[in-house]
C-alpha cells in the first residue's frame, strides 16, 4: 500500500493519497487544496487516480476536488446528506479565509457499508454523522487504517457547533461504529497527528464513560 499524507490548504487538512503498488490505481481523500502538490505525488508514484473521496463538505476538505477531477477524470464521492453544506461553500469560504472553490459537483453518494476500491485496496464506508450530517470514515481493514475525516482526532472529536453538527450524533457514531474497530487500527484524522483506536479508547476525554 502506498499511502502519502500531506497537510493542505490554510487549515492544514490531512489529505491522503492511497495507491495500489501493483495496479497503480489510487484514490485521493480530502483534497482540500494544494492540488499541484497532490498531483506531483501521484506522478512520483506513477499512480492513476480512480476515486476522489470527500469525508464531508467543509470547504477545507473539498476546495481542491473539482480541480483534481479536471486533472484526473476521477469521480467525486460525497455522501448526499451534506448537500446543504455544498450550497454554503461561498459562505464557508468567507468564514475560513479559503478561496471560494465555486460549484462542486458530486458524482456518487457512498452509503454506509459501501466499498470504495483502488486496485486491490478496499475500504469500507462508515457513515458517522455528527460533525456534519454526511460525515464518513474509510476503514481499510486489511491495512488496519481508518481515515476518520473530522469525526475523531488525537485526544478530541469533531466540533459540532457548525451547520450540520450534532453532539449526540457524533458520540453515537463514535461509540457504535468507530470504537467497534480493533485497538491497533491506526487513525488518520482530518487534521493533526495520527493516533490509534486503542489510544483514543483509553485516553480521549470525550470517549470516557457511556454514550450520552
């Protein structure tokens, strides 16, 4: 498995480039900006981007999606429950100081339990509403990696005070889906350092005790 992580855009979103070493098919997760850097890494490994997956429709995770699609021809996948947030991208851009990416068109809406693939690599879609209504995580079971978007961070969880956020929903998602994963699964959050399910189960103050 080829897996490159780079912090992109003004808010340093963790963008993942995941590629199959044999077929050289790849997917890019959360292209929030710096598309030229993403494409340089894709070229460096000789990859062909087959999927562009966006964990949720906040502008710092999706701002480069259309540019990347134009360069690669790959479809953009985003859960349809975040459609309302797509309409708010100009406002989100104003809030964050990120350049308005313009209209972003979604090709496919992955549902809970769906599979996204690149060559022999396969990830299960876990819908984890709470940070936004359409938030999702990608679980690569064979590689024991979870691309968590802004649902789970090292020592914290996604904020729920923005449009589409719901504190009870994010805790429910975490307790019923994310914490069901094995302790040794590596978590790649949407921002900040990597962690593991086990570390967060034991030390994350938001995950102690019972679900509210």
